[in-house]
């Protein structure tokens, strides 16, 4: 499995995998492979969200610091 180029691409692929898993015609062996790929994508997306959250918190801290300097 290749790493997605973006969070949005990862989420799109997760939706595709969910559709495969929900299909009653999907064989068990394929379901296990799809599940493994989905687990990796979930981890990637969570890490991407955590990084974005950290960046936002850093920006907020910088803004609060600047506001304190101006007070």
C-alpha cells in the first residue's frame, strides 16, 4: 500500500475500502487485506490530524503571545 498524498486522498480511499468491506460478495481473504489497508490509512489520517492540531495550537500560542505583548 502506498502512502496517500493528502489527508483527503486517505479519507477517499477509506470510503472505497468501506464500500468493499460492506459488499457481501467480498471474499474473506480480500476482506482481511482490505481491513489491514484501512487500519494503516486510519493511522495515517489520525497522525495527519494530530499534526494539524499541533500546528493550530502553535499558531494560537503565537497569537496569544503577540496579544500579550501589545497589552
